[in-house]
């Protein structure tokens, strides 16, 4: 073979080698790209509440879609519309939405009985870095039923005491640590002649149940014992009586027509010394555009009753997976991402109280909150009860029956008779629910 032919052969060999190498690298890149986007081509449908949490997640979606390869369609609705949409989808056995937001404290029994939620116990154990044990116990208890985890809590509510720092300081009154001290302070500061009241709160029959719950719990009572109504026990009656006495004796006229927006409005106008309510609406009392007392609002752990301090700490809204979802692994990937420490921290900084203990332990997780409110929330997450309404299917009907106890007491009727009647009505609701 001459030199020219040898050179041509060597050149051809080199070209083949380079081509093979390039193809191999291209294949490796394709393989790596596919591996890094495990859900390429998948689509998820999510029904969510029209809320700051949803807005924050939607803003972060491009990053999630880029890293996973999936496309996510988030549809946001008002609360009533969301409930109607979900009922329609589930009763028709629809595969959409894959994921949905829900209220465990209101819906978990009905959804569980109807088979509308997927147990998540195996999913939360897949990835150690997810750190499932980081979620507050109260929020997980509220998201579980029959020992099964049915929801991932995404934001929470805690019942705390709002108070006027300047008024207490001026009158040399310490922050109430017990319900007895709260009543004494409200009595001392009550001055209706000057349009100033000891306390404001929910007085509407249905709405007040979530507020009176913490009074009942802190006196050692509860709505139910097993499957028996228990709103007429001595402990429960004490809780209802304390709540009714506070609003009847030291609240404004028109209390029976108030839910939280009206009560918060009066407090923000500087017309009350105390207000017991969920922490999640605190900006209504500190927003410069809404509040005349923005610089003088203090927050504390709910005062203790004869059974200690037992305020509620609930998973207000959570994520759940549709049992009919086609790709549950993709659905879980979104749920895991949305409830990760990083996202919980980011969203909590916007004012949405998260359910992760580690985020509340970070300076970054609390610095956007009033310091005393952050401390009250953290303590309530440790000691709180994981529900604030009766744990039945017909929650709204049960709330009407139970709320009548406090309403009748505020109207001066016999509270024992009111509690006995409500107990009978509530037991009938419990028994009726068993047949559903």
C-alpha cells in the first residue's frame, strides 16, 4: 500500500471515530436530559383556592415545569365555587383534577367516606430530604383519618388573643394568662358610654363555633366523645358560658350579627381592648390602610381555662390527590415540591402561615410577622387541638345546632336547657350521618 492510500485510510478511520464519539456524546446528553426530566410530556390539572398561596405557587411554576418536564394547569376558584366544582368532578368519577385544595377540618370525613382522597403515607416516606416529620403534629393529625394521611397541610390557622398594648399599659393590666384574668380585664376596660368595649368576637350562630371551640377545649370539654354528642357536659357548658358572658357583658351591641370581618373591623377602629380570633387575619388589624391602632396591637397565646390552654391549631387548607389521577407519581412530585421547606418558607414570608416547624424556627420564616404573633403561633402549634368544628359529615348543620348554645346564653336564656336541646339535635345529626 502506498503512502497516499495509507493516509486516506487513516483519515477515514479518524472521521469514523470522531463521528462515533459525537453520536455517543449526543446519546448521553439525551439520556441525561431525559433522566433529569422524569415527567417529560406529563400534564397535571390542579383545582385551587383563589388565595395568596395559589398566587405564589403559580409564580414559581415555570421553574418546576422546567426541572420536571411536566406541564401544570392551576385553576383557581372562590371557596364556594371550588367546593361545587370538586363535587361535580368526583361524583362523575372524573380523572381531573389530579390534585386539589381542600379543608380537612370541614371536608375530610365526607371525602374519605366517598373515596375522594388518596392515602399518602407511602409517598411521604419516599424521599428522606422531604423531612415529613418536620410538619407540626396538630396539622398532620388534622390531615389524617383512621390512621391514614389523606392530605398535605399547606397553610394553617391558630387561635390567639389580640389585645391593645397601649390600653393595657395605661391601665397597668398584664396580658391575661387565664380566662378568669381575661374576663376581669375586659370588665375593667369596658366603657360603652365612650363606645369602647372590653372584647369583640363572633356572635353569629354558625360562625361562632370555631371561636368558642378553644374556650370549650380549655375547660376540658369537647363537641363529641366517640360517636356521642357531648356539648351538654359540665366542662363544655363552662366553655360556652365563659364565651357568652364575655360577649354579652363586655361586647358591643349587635354582637349576634357579627362574624370575624365585623369583629376585626371594630377592633381595628380602636373600639375594643381584646379580640380572640385566628392569627391568619392579623393584617386586618395591623394594615395601615385598615387599622387606626396598627402600632398598638399585641398578640398572645390564648389564655388557659381550668383544663389549661387548649386553643385550636388547624390545617386550614391542604393538598389532596384524586384517586382517579392517571399519573400519581407526577402528582406527588408536585405536592412534594409545593410543600417543600423552600416553598413553605417563601410563601410564609408573604403572610401565609405554613405547617413546617423548621420554617417557624428560622429568622427568615418569622421576620415578616410581628414578633409576639410569631411566638404565639409557634407555641400554639405545639399545644393546639387539631380541629375547631364537630368532626362529622354534616359540619354546617352541626355548627348551627351547637352555636345556638352560646346565642341563647347571650340572650339570657338558661344555658343548661340550651345545651341539652343542642345535644339532642347534634346526636340526631351524628346518627343520620352514619346512614350516608
